[in-house]
């Protein structure tokens, strides 16, 4: 039987979306409680899955071994709390939860709204991509032209589980359109499909009570910026500092303690970001893939394995 190769460095496993097929619908890349449990069994055969506080303590004392692994949840999603957290509690495990805080101010952060819209309104992600590209081509010829520079072999090659259209879509979103024009296109779609933002947003994010409960049970709550920009490195140092300092202040108000951990939204970080982390007193930071450190700041650049890669390895092992 194939076993996942032990990485040469302690790392995190990165999780985003979960489903229970009732409150939390199936979406692209979402996993059930059962697959989550199976995955922990599988990865645990070749790795030492430890709690968040133990991981942090070992990091600070330089005693992490290459097989040590922690669990991490990005984006502060209610589906993580409802579906994955009970499984973890049964196993006596804790995790890092990286939370962006604009939803606490009532901001319906588009990233999550758009994702939910895609899952709810389209039977398959390919149906969404087809509708999306037809609207872009009707409204923005300039953005369509940008696709001529798109190189599918190079773009996002560190995410091998993306399908060709996943990559085309991300390229169009981040390069062809850019944030503002992308939002205009998506808002147009929400309107066309009569998606109820107010109603649907109720089930997307963790409440402050959820956060306090997680912390009380020994989980570590960490930074993930205020508004979750997809390309943080386009912002200058002071803009980045504002994103993370606001995020920190809000989480500290909720938890009444200092926040010391961070993960970078969409793996977008540069030397300015790491300068911010020092300024804000972070003790540990996580990338969003298993690539080697970019900036030689080991404590701020712990690698993470995307759960999708582990799912793939499980299929191969079967
Ligand atoms: Zn994120």
C-alpha cells in the first residue's frame, strides 16, 4: 500500500470547505465529515498529527520533527465548525483557525458569497464557468484579449488539482479582469440569478461565540487579514499593515488575548508582509503550499499541504 511520503519539514494541512448536504451544500473541493475522518486516519499513518498549541510550542523551542503536522482552517467558515470540528473533538485534536474579520463588521465578503452562489445556482462548476465566460466576452473585450497571454502549463502549476477551466477562470479573475472589474461581472450574475445575499450570508461565517468556544477548547485563532485580498502583494507596506493590524485588533477584542499566528490569504506575501508580521509580534506563519520558503523566514513560512493533494494520494493508495 502506498503511504504519503513524509515531507522533510513539519507542516500544516490546509482546509477550507466542508459539506453536510443540508445546511452546508456540496461545493467545489468541499469534503464531508467522513472523508475528513478518513483523511486523518490516512495521513496519521505516516505523520504525527499534533494539536495547535503543541505545534506552536515545538516551533518556538525548535523541537518540531519533520513528521509533525498540524491542522489549519482558513477563512473562518461556519461549515468548518459545524462539520469538521465535531470530528476533531472526537479525536481530541485542535487546530489553527485563520480568520479574516470583515464579516464581523457586516461586510458580505464577496469571495465567499460568490463561491456559495456558484455552488447553489449551478449544478456543476463547468456550468458556472461557461456562464461566466459568456458574460465576460459580452461585456469586456479587453479582458478577453488578456487571455492571449495565458500559459496553462505555467500558471498555478503548484496546484496540480486545478482543472484547466479552474485555472482559466482564476487567470481571468486575477489577471484579465482584476478585482474591481471581476466584482462588477459577478454582481451582474448575482442579480441575473436572483441570489439572496442577505439570507445566504447567515450560514457562511463563524460567529464570535464560535471563535470563543474554539479558543476555550485549546484551538489557536490566527490572522488572515481584514478583507482577504486575493493578491496582497499588490498593496504597499502600510496598506498591508492596515489589513493585518485591523484583523488583529478585532480578533483580540473577541478573544481578550494576544494573537500570534497568521496564514497569508491566497499565499500572497512578500518581504513587506513579513515586516508587518514582525511589527505585529507574530510567532508563527503559514504558506499555502509545500514549496520551499521564499524569503528564508522559516518561522513565518511553514509549508502547508492542501487537503486535495492528500485526497489524491488516498485514491492512489486504494
Ligand atoms: Zn483564505
